[in-house]
C-alpha cells in the first residue's frame, strides 16, 4: 500500500523563494540570502506579472501583505499585552526574528522548523552575533503528537509555563488538508489555553469569484503542490468560515484581518479588488 501519512518535509523548498522576496524588499539580512532563492525569484517573475494583470495581485504582493501585517499584530501583542516570547514555526529564512530582537531587545524569539531547515537557519544566524539565550533556533514537526520534536515539547522547553506567548505559522497551513491542520490547531489551542493571553497568527487564502483570477490561483496552487510534494489546500470560502472553524478547534476569540484595513497604516502593496489573503488571529484567555 502507498504511504498516506502526511509529510511536511518538502515545504522548505518554498522558503528559498520567500526569503528572496524579503531580500528584494529590504526586509531581510544578506546572511539569509541563497542563490537558489534568487533563481526561483527570477523564474517566478513572468508568472507574477501575469497574475497581477489577471487577478489584481500576485504572489509577491500577498507575501508582503501577510508578512507586514503579522509583524504589526506581534508588535501589538508585545506593546499592549506584554508578551515576552514569540515562537515562529516554519521559520525558514524569515528575517522576522532578527528584526524583532532589534526592535524589542527584551523579547525572547524562538524560531522553529523541521530539523534540516532549523540547522540551516541556525548556521546562517551564527554569524549575526545573536544572543543564544534570547534568540533560539529549534527543530519541530507540527505533525508530531509526541516526542522531542513535538509542539508540546517545544513550548515546554522554550517558554515559561503559564506565561502568554505569540505563535506564528506564516505560509504553512495551506500545505496540509483541513483535517490534518485542524489536528495541529486543536493541540495548539489546548496548549495555549494553559497560557492565558496567548495569540496565534497565520495566513489563509481563499478563491476569488472572478473566473480568470480563480484559474490563476488554482494554477499557482498546483505549481506549489508540485514543488513541495504536498497537497496544497484552500480551506475556507469566507472570513466567517475561518473564524467559526478556529473557534471549533478550541480558540476563545478569533479575528480575520483583511489587508485593505492596513493600506493606509502599513507600507504594504495594494491589490486590485478584494485581497485573497487574510491574517487570522486566534486568542486564548
């Protein structure tokens, strides 16, 4: 019989392209640049141009929208709720940890990814002069329900018991079917319930009504699925569906953030028409 066990090992491939987008938009550190990421960035340029014409936005725009909105929501949690620990799961080549520590020296940042990518990230950061006590890189597998690489083990080892934490999974959830990622959400909701005031941030995509735009998004979905050897899924048809589902998974309060709300607040690119990406913020306590 073929192995039908969900696998998250191919996803790190797209971290290279995403890292190049951050490099080209002055959001990253040169030590996180990769030749393969730059190659992917150039190869994707024709598709991104066509996507912007047809769908009113492209992958680069969506990546920047979600990244900067998540940053703003983290800042709100730190400044208004006093959160002192941030955990970025599937960190890839994200420069967020470096930027957060520059802006908030008191913050403890835990970057986590599959073991191979975590090792790569740790090596890249080793030359950045980071404080290993307040900026850590750890292996994690969100599908592991127990063991040293499980979510439970990560939070227990890296974050003080009972204290609020911000957990981020940027660019991750669409690489899993809804039943699989829902299992992760349920485990995360239970763990964060033990840490009142905690927040979970992730991005979600939906299909547009316009037939041409819809076709473009489906083409991109299939392309990403092939590159990552994963079944790329679009989980929700509406903001309300996402809010209800996360509530059913055990989160106390759930909010959906539309990039349109931030056009005059953050330096993010604007989409023509209703943006396809949303940032979901789920809170406990």
